[in-house]
């Protein structure tokens, strides 16, 4: 059965928050903050929790970016990700939980990204959902 994850797109001063992954897959690659939804948890609560655990940042959800369900998007198996964009509220990016590093990158200076996170940010930039 597919597993459900969430990813957060937090933009502040024309920069997007990314984390450097601590664990495989894509160990030490940059990615959107996110993770697995716990049993009994809404995706909205999960994205706020995962963002806080991985980066120390708090956001207010402003929109659903989309649902990404390609069975090949995650080498661990069929994983469906629900992606939310949020307004930055508070917190200084600090690596925590499954991250080695957390920081904001300007749109024109984004590193190569893990999973399909490059496509997700392309969709955010173009306004596609």
C-alpha cells in the first residue's frame, strides 16, 4: 500500500527553505522539509509538525500546492506526498530530527534537489497545481 508524506514550501524574502537530508535515500541532498504522516494525523497537522521538527520554523498554511503520486518518486516504495505552501511565521532555521542543515535559498540559487522536489518548486513558481 502507498505511504503518505507531506512537504512544506516556505518562502521568506524570495528564498525557499530547504533541508540537507541526514538519512537515505538521498543522504546529504537538499530537499523540502517534510516527512511521513502519523496514523490519526491530518496532512495539515503533519506538515506543520514535520517543518517544526526538521527546521525549528513555524508556518501558517496558505494553500495546497498539489498531490504528487508517481509510484517511482521515492526509492523506498510508492509514496504519495501532499505539498503545502505556507507563510513563514517564526523561527531560525536549525537542523533537527532528520536534517543535517536547514537554510533559505534564493530561487535563482537552488541546489539540485532530492526526490521530485525540483518539479514541485517549478510548479510553485509557475502557479500550477
